[in-house]
């Protein structure tokens, strides 16, 4: 029997990005300058038009000073995250 994981909460992830950016009072231009990403990319991620790559999220985590695992924890909003216990 195959057990599929729950769908990642991509909405929560993009809202967390928007929250962290707003908390710092950064514009898209400021975050773009700090992350090396295009302003358009940031807008498209926050508006849910694209998800970005792992490299994109890595750059965002560094720019925001937030560990990548803490940022990605939003993907599990609404369901139990996986545990370290082997199954």
C-alpha cells in the first residue's frame, strides 16, 4: 500500500515570505537587492504565480536571515510535519 504525503501548503509558504518581508519593512526592490533575485520573481512568488526553485528559496532565506528549514516549515501548515522516527 502506498501512502502519499499531504500536499504542501504553498499558500502558507508564500504568505510567510510576505510576512517576513513586511516585518522588515522591505520593498520588493530591497529584498531583490539583498537576495540577488529579480523583483518580478519575488512578486510572482508572493502572488502565487510561481513557486521558485530551491536555489531561489535558499537565496531568500539568507537574505531574510531565516533558516531554510524554518521558512519551509510553513509547507506543513494544516497537517503534521514528518518526524525523525524511521517508519
